[in-house]
């Protein structure tokens, strides 16, 4: 079965970059191919994991966000550039979609290494399913601590190891430690008095290497004051069912290892006949055109995006840059082709307990003001007024009411009719 892309533009990927291109094309239209019918706003994933935000509020339905675009739920499996056609695998079978312009925005997947036990016992932190699974797991560890037969077993259940001290690792650890701290108020005294052990591991010599040193030092200081065990210049050597083995010789008894060490471009790119660099990113020029394929464009985490404002380095994989790339690419497709040029406004991160760090236009903020600026900027990036309002409502409720500590791992796994 063949279909023509709406408006002639076919977008592979419904993530932040791809969905914004479709939104900004407006009445010109586009067809989006995505495995989900929503766009995940990953910057708010830690707050969804901790229960500060309702998980549905950190995703935006693509049909609402992009009303002038068609949506095909499926996976692109083959590309025929000579025929300007992409083959898509859907639940109903294979579908061929022809295009005038193809926009590749397939994003990235977690970067892993052949570490013994990593795939079997560690948690990822890339999508909404990961966040919900991790939240449920942390709450189950508190219940396991109640049932623990001795103090050593209880300490093991209350030990949490996060590998990767970039934005994702730091923010996830901060939010989930807040969740555990708040939840423990309702647990027996022997569990409350057992020290929690939160460990942050990274191969780099310091945490948050992407931000100015002074802010990184402040972040490390705040985490250490909360009792976080920061181990830099250290790698994960192995993961066991109830332990993490580190390169510094430490063997930490734990039932929770979270892997947040970055991402790599989607491996599907290699199947589509696109030129890739040594890191697996699509090679494009400053107008997003793929080398040797003038009707194919790429952006976001899957592409090596040259930026005329920073000619010595390509864009980093952040939502801030993806949004600006999408704006320029959409204008180029609408007939106003210009090279991409964007100078970063700043960087932000939350540290839990209403503290954060922010660098905006060269000015540095920390503490409550840094936290407020971070939240404000994330809210600005979130599309749809209705979603912004839902998030603000969640934040407001969290200020006045105690945190919800319900563990809902049964969701998505209903019993069959007739099961006991």
C-alpha cells in the first residue's frame, strides 16, 4: 500500500525535534511516523519519576500538538532515496510513504557498555516507562526494608546507585531521594532510622561537566550535604542481583542500579543509506540537508548539526538546541532557506528540595532562584497551554499537600478474566 506524505514532508520520529518541525510547518502539513502517539518532554522526566508531576502531564499527544499533520504509528524499516519512499512497519502491515522532503529525527537510545549484569539488573532512565518503573521499584524497596530480617538486609534495600553524573543522573537521583525521604515518614521506626545510601558514580573527574565549574561545585556541595556519596573518576565494573562493583574496588550491596550515562544515535540510521560520522550521527550541512541527498534533512540527537554561531563544535543533544533547530528547519521547508545559527541562552538543572542551578546569558544563579528559573524555562519549552496549566497545577498541589506514595507496578499488567 502506498501513501503520499501530507504536504510532501515526511518526518521520521515524533520526539521533541520531529514534533516541533511538524507543529511549526502549520498549514503546510506533514506526516509523522512514530512508535507512540505522544511527544515526551524528557526534561521533566525526573519529576514524573518522583511523583511531583502526573506522568501523563509530561507527554503531549501529537494529534493535539500538530493538528495539521497526519500521524502513522509504526517504525520506518527501509528507505529508497531514488524513489523518495520509506517503508513503515505498522500493526496493520507494511506501508510505503512517498515524500518530497524527508526529515530524519529518530533521536537517540541509551548508550551502554558490555558490563556484566548491566542488562539483567540495572534500570535505564530514558523514557516514561523507565521513569514509572523506577518510581515503583524505589517504593518497593521501602516495603522490602520493612520485611527485611536484619539490619544489613535493610541497609541494602535502602541503598541506591546512579551511574552517570550528567543532567539526567543528578536530577533523577535528587528527585527520587526526595520521594524516598518523604515516603519514609509513614514507615516503621526501624526503617526510618536506617540510613539511606545514595551513590552517584561517574568516570569524569567532576559531576555535571557541561556546566560552569562554580555551579558544578555548588551542585556537588548540595548533594554531599544531603548525604549523597559522590564517586568521580570511577566506573561501574559489574552489576549483581544485589550489588554494584566499582572500579575503585568498592562492592556496594544494593538492589537498585540506575544507568544514566548518556545516549547514542538511533542504530536504525545505518539502515537508511545515510552518511554517518564516527559517532553514528547523520552528517548534514548548516541548512540541515544530508550530504549527497538534497531531499533528505536531519536534526536533533541523531544528527551532527553544525552551528554557525559555534563553528568549532556541533550542537549538543539538548531540548534547547532541538527547538531552535526545528524552528530554522521548518522555515527552510516553508521557502526561507538560511543556515542555522543559534547561541545558547544558558543551562539549567534541578537538585531537589527546591534548589537548582542556572546559567542564563552569562549570569549564574543557584539555590531557590536557580530552581525557580529551571522550572520556568522548562514550562516555557512545554507546548500547549493546556499542558502548561496541568503542570503548574501539579506543582501548586505539591506545595500544599503531601507526596503521593502509591506504588502502581500492576498498571499495564492486568489479570486475565478468571484468574484468582
